[in-house]
């Protein structure tokens, strides 16, 4: 049967706080449940405040939503597509494309996302100028299996301190996101030091199986081996919370090999898609799938 590519009467508009319940219904219909998903008012509220959210309306009903967040740094502004979800009953009728057109009206800015493996996602992002570069692995394991790397210590810190380290190392001001991450269940800010010198800083958060290292920035002078150790050190500091943790790493990140060797497993994977490969560093980034 020929597929309908556009839905007559489909409209897209910016979201407001009054749309939170409808956005949660779409997220849940698309299989997104629980903390720090489209079904969580804290997450959607953060995007409403610091990003842009669009909703697709068909027959007076919200049937899809998408969100972007701008990340500003010395090299300019990158727009991150954080979410794009359409109610499965409406898939393949142009909702995803209509939402993306509203969120990214021009195709000149630097843009990136972590694409799911849904068959509509990669072709859609490719058609608007993004290329698929590397897998983002969702690694899960027991932090107690991670060997504490020699010379590294990890201290609890604050969102402001971590944000300041990140600005100094990368030029990216992610302080508002660090505040949001540390306010999540089990949220904490941490700084990892090598021989007493702070070299990596980030956030951990989440409930149950979703708990883990959310984002870790590091000193660009770290070697590959040190970048791996920074991740391992941060993970060893998470052992008391749930006996289980998650971290999302680019497949080429130097911490992937030691974690797999320690018995960690890839629970899922997304694909990093971007207008330029250098929008994230495949051997250094420890990004959150939603906010990078
Ligand atoms: C991915 C998603 C947002 C796309 O939205 P959608 O409304 O289904 O997609 P659209 O109808 O706008 O189509 C977008 C592209 O998908 C592909 N596509 C759509 N229907 C298709 C079909 N039946 N068969 C093959 N490809 C199809 C086409 O490339 C299409 O582009 P085109 O319209 O120029 O041909 C939606 O399917 C979804 O919510 N999926 C589950 C959640 C998810 O994985 N989201 C992505 C997070 S990164």
C-alpha cells in the first residue's frame, strides 16, 4: 500500500507549559517512560526554559513533539536535536519532517543529534544535511568491576564548579545543564583529578537502571590513556549508589575497550549524526544522549 507522506490539516507550533501532559502522552506512546524523558515535567521544563520545543497537531490533538537546545562555545553555536517523537499511530505521515522543519528552518547552522535506530530517523536526518558518523554506545555495568586508575582521585563538587571547569577546558558553558542534571534523582557533580590536578568534571544522575554518568568534560591536554582513566575514575566513584551504572560513550572513545573487558555490556546504541564530524570529539566526548 502506498504510504501517505503528508497529513492534510497537520500544523506545527511552539510548545507552552500547558502542553506538558500531551507531550508526556506522546512520549509514552513512543515508548519513552520515566525519569528524564519526554514524560518527565522536569526534563521538558528544562527544554522549555533553555531550548525550543515544537508540537505537531492533527485534528486538534498533539501527535508529536521535538526539541532543540543550542550549545554555544568559542567555535560558534551548535543546535542539538534533543528529541523527536511522533505517536506511532501517526508515523510515516510527515509529522517528523514537519517538526524538524519548524525547529531547523534554515540548514546553514551547525546541527547534530543522536539518532535512534528507528527506520525513519536516519533517512530523515540525512535529508536535512546531517551525516551519520559513529555509534553512541549505551554501556551498562557494575562500577565495582572497574579498576580504579592509578593517580586519580574523585571528589564530589557543585554544578557551578563543574560548569566553570568545562568552560575553561572546552569553551562550552553547560552550567545550566549541570544544575538540571544534579537536581535529578541521585544527581551529583564530581571532579576527577590526576595527581591532585582537576582534569575532568561532570554529572551523574538517574533512577534504577537509568542511573549513571550523564556527562563528563575533560582537559583537552589529556592523552587517550588519560581520557580513558578519567571515565574509569568517575565510574568507580559511583559504586555506592545502585551497584549498577550506565555511561554513553562514542564507540571510538578509549574507555570503551577497558569497560567491555571488565564485563560491561552495550544495552543499546544511537548514531551520532551531525553537519560536521568535529561537532563532538569521538575520543573525548562523554555526552548525554538528550543534551550532549
Ligand atoms: C523518527 C520519527 C520522529 C519520524 O517521524 P515520522 O512522522 O514517522 O516521519 P515522516 O513521515 O516525517 O518521514 C520522515 C522520513 O522517514 C522515512 N520514512 C517515513 N515513512 C517511511 C516508511 N513507511 N518506510 C520507509 N521510510 C519511511 C522517509 O525517509 C521519510 O522522509 P520522506 O517523507 O521525505 O520520504 C518517528 O517515526 C518516531 O517517533 N519514531 C520513534 C521514536 C524515535 O526513534 N525517534 C527518533 C529519536 S532520534
